[in-house]
């Protein structure tokens, strides 16, 4: 009778059940076969499992061995099936007896890569697998010790971290007292998250700091335009420090993405601060939005609930930048392949920086204007329309650079952002910033007084703005009003929002 062990397979950032079946026939010639759409790493599992079992002192079956990974119509990849295959082989040979195990094998899930000497190495997606196992009614999850802290974040399932195949056998044979890994204190981890750069360290740029407060309060996309050395990159790195901290659900959501991508640091159980991704301008479209034969998360998904910072924006290939347009609107990215499609979350704030010209500054006169226009023309109008705030970051004067007085700090900016977000949450519900309000809700919740409506109409007509720019101005105006504690949007709020459409006036 075939032996059965449960594991999981990753589809994007979601885990789906996978059953490992082993059937032995010692009357036939020796032959081992893995079926169920295995990739190369899975097919190589047999050699790793054979060596690990032998070096740990356990027999490897002789005769015909068939290993089936179900469901058979979904491709399996990676070395995560080493441990469940080894456990299934040991059960099939009677080394592990299901009726005597320390765990209920019918409600246990296994995952892990085996070293040739029997050690158990970490794998990707442990937190997603723990969440899926809990949802499927499983009670135990046996994982590599390095993944135990990550999987234990999920409540409602006992996680057992193991370091060797011998330890697994001892656990299942009842020789070891099963001790679940203690769940981490998620609240404490989030409170102790290290602070990024403080805005107080940045001299001058009070106008840009104000724009950053508006962007953070409403989750608006932001573009900074200024000469080299004006502090654009430093301000982008400091921006997460004024955003609200991750809550527990958001932290687990981000951790799932990083775990599935293999981007968690060794020993890290939880992503505790908002991610900031800074891809180089030579990055390809699959690197930015995700892709591959088996789709993987790209930079925009790794920036989920955080910031995607694109420095030297016009230096990115235009086709790469255009791929951002749909995720910026929908906050998810769908990667389609012949065997199906995978959706990755991509709710991020785009923060971009650029110099006015390739050389970093602007030459005087008409020559400089033409040079700047050519450089700005690398950015398409539809992309600029999707960026809510365009702000100029001028060179910082000598007196401000050498002055003793510090500027607005991150703590002060964070307090303003928190107040505006609280106002917005009381009006439209938690987790829905002004930048993500549905159109009908925006009409209802962003009323303009007569003067504001007249000013906005003049701006749209005079600057030749698009319908999307009109929508962005209203959203930014709503956020500015929230920062001011105003219920209705006045002409002052609209005037400031229109002032943030810098590139609409230059291109």
C-alpha cells in the first residue's frame, strides 16, 4: 500500500497542498521514478535523499520505487520535497510506523531540503505553507529549524523545527518529546523595528519635506526633480520613517512575499518595517514587475506596503517604465503563462528622482531649456499622469548647509501624517488612503467649494491637464485638507495641489 505524506507547492505567494505518494515493489528490478511534473531540482531529489538516508543510517529501498507528486498537472520546483520524500520512503519501508508516531501523520505537513549528510536546509515559502496548512485543518508543520521562527508567526498550527533527518525520525517515532517552536511576539518585533534616516539630518528642502508629508498622508506617488547632490536619494530613504508602521497583518503579508522570493535574511522571522526597494536603472521588465518560466515576484511586489524608489528615472528603459502603469492603478500584477496566470500584490508608493539633464544641472539660456526638454521627453505623458506629486528639489544654499538649526524632523512629519490618516480613516474606513479611493467615493468625500471649483477649472483649462491629472489633483487636495483639519476642500488646498503638477507645466 502506498505511503502518503503531505507537503505544499508555491504558486506565486500562495501555498497549495501537495501529496507525496511512494509505492515500493521489491520484486522488480531496481529503478526510481518521480512523476507529477517535477523540475530538474525535484528530479535530483532522489540522489540527495539516497545519500542523506544512507549517511544517516537508514536503508534506501531496492526494487522499483515510484514517487508521485500530486496534483500531477501542476509543475513542482525546488528542493522542498526532499524531506517529505525521505519520510514517505521510511514509512513505506516500515522504519517509521504511522500508528506509533509522536505526531498525527494525517494532519502533518513536511518541507525541507536535505544535505548529503542528512542535515535539513531551509526552503522558500514556509510562512505561506504554514498559513495554507492551518486553513486546510492541519495540526503540525515540520520544517527546517531556520524556517521555524518564520512559520511560527502563523497562529493555530504547531511548528516543529528540525536540523537533521535523524531528528525527524526521532520526532515521528516518539523517541523525542515534540516541543513546538514558540511563536514570536509580533507586536514586540514591530515596535522594535529600527528607524530609518531622520529628516532632521537633511538640511533645507522644507518645501520637498512638505510634499513628502502630503504624499505619505494620502499614499500618493511622488517625483522629485533637482540637480545632483540636492538630497533626493536621502529623502527617499527617510520617507518610510514618516509612514505609519506596519500592523501585524501587513507584516505577515509582506513576509509571505519575501519568503516566497527567498529574500528573507537568515534567521529573520518577520519583515518588521516597510520595505524600500531601489532597483538599478539597468533592471529588466521581469526584474521590476516579475516573471520567469515559473512566475516570481518582481521589485514592485517586494515593495508591497512600502516604497519603490526609482533613482535617475529617465535612465530606465522606456518599455520598463511603461510596464508600471497598470500595477500603479490596480495595485496587483498578473503574470500570464501558457499553463496559467499568477497574481502578485503590488500596493506600493512610487517615489522617483531625476536630474533636469543627463549631466545633473541645467545650462543657462535656451540651450539649457532645450537640453532639459529632451531629457524630460524620455518620460511618457501617461506615466507622469500617474504620479500625483511633482516637486522641485533645488540645490541647498551654503548658509543652510552649514547652519546649526535642524529642519523638520521625521517625528514631526510622522505626527502630521498620522493625524491626516486618522481623519481619512474615520471618514472612509481604515486602510483606504485618499490615493486609492474609488471614483464615486471621491466625488462624495472630496467636496469643492465654489472658489476651489473655479480655480481647478482654470488650472485644467490653462495648463491643458488630462482627466487623470484632474483626478490626481482632487485626491491630493483632499489630503491637504485632511492635514489642515478641514472637511471641505478650499481654493488654498487646490492651489497647493496644482502647484505639485510641476512637469505638466514644463512638458
